[in-house]
């Protein structure tokens, strides 16, 4: 929240706000050149420039554009390259926060969970989570706790929790460790594909008039004579040229990087982020067959761990390790990998080993600092909005699940600060790109929602695009074409990591797919052999970091004797 006693923003012009739309506008291609032309051709200040193309920044762009404000969003890499493609993929209230007594956060998240399922039914699905019980006290303890969780969800509930017998638990979780198993408790939460939702949100923002540009890092903030931030300098990484954009308010939504942006305005800014990283390991589906997830409420270090079925695989995580340096490609620590493997081994009948890991991915939580928190696991997942003396507005913290509510708060504050005409937030019932009344079944294109039919139509035009790109994964050439033509994919990594999820599901298979993906992209983008070779090499180097070496401290993936 803005602090009292701040200098008042100088008076701004009154933006012309059109009728507030509540439904998605006509689908529109994400065309980078067109977006760039808009930035280059702009002669008046934008109402808002947003720095950061993760859930927070893109959510804010959707909200602001849908209110009719003129928005520019700049992302230094690809949309979703940061934390927002590296989550546990849960749309959840957070059972753990209930245990911490943060009832208001849980209620907010449960409400947002329901809103998100309503507005993006093609991407959010219900998932049953089973808490296995090995001790007598776990039935009353978790049984009552999860009933409270159900009650807090109220009309946004996904299903009632219930106690399971040993047999019912084994029916849902055939691979769970059987020795000492008494039964389980099942409850319901949501699951999603984080980077696909992000791309659909970018499309939604663009359909409401936002200008969105990837591969455009902000390198400087421009200050006026009055000391207030009044724009940004960015770099177009493709052309290597400088971009300047004036703004009535600049919103810093750079996630774990937001202190670096704050220091561009005030070099002595006291850091507000306490970054912490979380690691996930991905295995074959056979480790968790069936349609239920496992939730372990108390690991050896007192955290929660999940094993969830996702895109035909099993994702297990996560950890919470405080770190000092933030990077776009954080690396797993050997002890984090060991910890996830050991915990999985305690609950699964066949303990997974290092050879079973198909991919390891790491994300950084942009947690907001709190003076007395003894560990990052104890830091609040609430979001914080702060306006520095320079007028730079920073929004950080929160969760993917609550991105819409965060955006609403952020744009309310930003509009007030910039003295823009007040417009009510329209996102409560705003359908997200891809919304389909009847999601297109469980086929490989299900998560594209209403776009699935247009993608299939491309295969009818060119049957070669229907061919699978790798026997281990369901992706086809047509998805590469779609990602380039419609979703602003610029690199092989964009396609294999965030438009499809190949890198996160199976790093070796993704690496083997790279030459085919580069060939299809080069044809679409009219680029030559040099580009293809560079792209394949860069992607394969990256993919090697998502592999785990067969022996701890070996040659791949992890730091400490690794690549
Ligand atoms: C391990 C882990 C598991 C999680 N699981 C869940 C979950 O299951 N459910 C849930 O609800 N939440 C989950 N979260 C939380 C959620 O993922 C984050 O809160 C959310 O993704 C943060 O989004 P963000 O936009 O703030 O940050 P980011 O996604 O990191 O986005 C910030 C963006 O800013 C860009 N940027 C930085 N500097 C610049 C610059 N100079 N110019 C332009 N752009 C810049 C970055 O490249 C980046 O893309 C999890 C988090 C972690 C770490």
C-alpha cells in the first residue's frame, strides 16, 4: 500500500476510457513486430508501463487493459521465463497456510481458485489429493483440518473431503507404501498448466488492447526534474536497439528481480524480497498411476510435499531454500534433489532413484521480507504493493492462484497514483483466452481450449504437421507452428519449455526434439541454417541442466561437480 506522506503525483491528463468490456474480445495473433511498431510509433505517454511478464505483470496488464487503460508490458526474456512457469501447478487455497493460521489468505485463495476455474475452465481442473495416514491421530487431525478447508471454500468448493479406509486409499494410490498404512483423507483442489495460462493471459491482455513485448529488458528508469519516475528505457534484444517509453505510472512486477528494478530508481533502496527456491523432480506416470495426488503435510523439515499427476507424468516437490542470488535459470542444490528423492521414497512402494528423474526444474519465490520470520517457509504468501519515493510502484509476493486479486489491487493503486479516471475492475467474470464452454476432451490439445479446433485445422492443410515430435511425449509439429504464428514464440526454448512443456516433462526427449522444432520454426520465421544451429546448441545446453546425474555430485544438472 502507498505510504502516507508521499509526494503527490503531479497532475496527469485524463485518459479516455471507453466502455468497460467484460467479455474477451476477438482473438488476435500475438505479433511481435506489430507490438514493436506500436512502441516505436508512440508519441504520448502510456497510462501504465509494466515491467515483468510473469503472472503478476501479465495479470496486471489484463486488468488494466480490460479497464481501458493504455498499457505497455515489457518482459526481459520470454513471457513466463521466471517463476511463473516453475510452480507446483496447483490452483489452491494452501492447506499449509491454514495450519499457519493465515485464514484470510486461504479464504482469498479459495475464492480466486473458484473464479479461475470459472474463467479458464480449459486450464483449471479439479484434482483429488490424498493425505496417507500411518498414525492413529492423523484421522481426527487432518479430517477436521480439511473439513475447515471445505467450509472456508463455501460456494467456491471443489468437493467435500472425507476419510478413506486403507482399501480406499490403496485403490486411489496403488503405489503408496503399504507397511503401516491405516487409511487416508481425501480433499479437492485445483490443478493447471502455469505457462499455458500465462500465454492465454498475454493473449487476453492483447485482445483488450495491451501492447506486450518479450525479449525487451528494462535497463533504466527515466526520472523527471521533479524526481518522479516517468518512463523506462528498454532494449529490443532481437534488433539490439534502444526503446524509450514514457508512462504516467511504472509498475514493477519483476518478481524475484524487483529489488534490482527498485535500485534503478533509488540505488540505496532497502531490499524487500527474501528469495527462496523450490525444486521439483519429474518422473514417469507409473510412479503415481490413477487420478489422485499425494499430499504429505509434514516432511522431515516440516514442509508440505506433493506428488501430482501432470501431463501424463508425475511431478514431486517442492523445497524451500533461502538463496542470495536470483537468476533466470536457478540450479538445484544436490541436497534438494536428495531430499525430494528421500521423501518420495518414504511414501512410494518403489522408491524413485536418480535414474528415474526425467527432468528437474527450479523456481524462485519472490517472498516479501518480514523482520521476524525465522525461515522463508514461514514468510507470508500475501502480496505487497509499495510505492517508493520515486513513485515507482512495486507489487510482489502472493501466489499464482491469487494473481487476479493481486492485479485488481495493483491497478486500483496505480490508477489512483497516476490520477487516471477511476474504472471498476472487470476481471471477476472476464473469460480468459481459450475459454471453452465445453473443454475439448482430454486429448493432447485439451489445454488449448477453444484454439484446439484451429490447431487441428492446420493439420488438415498440412498432414506432416500432425506427426509426433518424439515417442516419449504427445507433442506434434502443428503446436510449433501455432506457437510461432499465434503465441509470439521466438526461440526453440520458448516452444519446448513454455508453449509446450517438453523441457519440464522430459529433458532428454526435449533435447532430441530441438532440431525438428528449430527446422519448423526457421521455416515459419524465414530464418537460415545458422539460426537453426545456434538455437539447437543453446537449447541442448540448457536441457542438460534439467537432467540429474546418475550419481550424486556427478556430471549433469546439479552444481558442485556438474556441468
Ligand atoms: C517452487 C514454487 C512452487 C510454486 N507453486 C505454486 C503453486 O502451485 N500455486 C500457486 O498458486 N503459486 C505457486 N508458487 C508461487 C507462484 O509461482 C509465484 O508467486 C508467481 O509465479 C510469481 O509471479 P511473478 O510474476 O511475480 O514473478 P515471475 O514469474 O518471476 O515474473 C517476473 C518476470 O519479470 C521479468 N523481469 C525481471 N527483470 C526484468 C527487467 N529488467 N525487464 C523486463 N522484465 C524483467 C522476469 O524475466 C520474469 O519473467 C510457487 C512458487 C515457487 C517458487
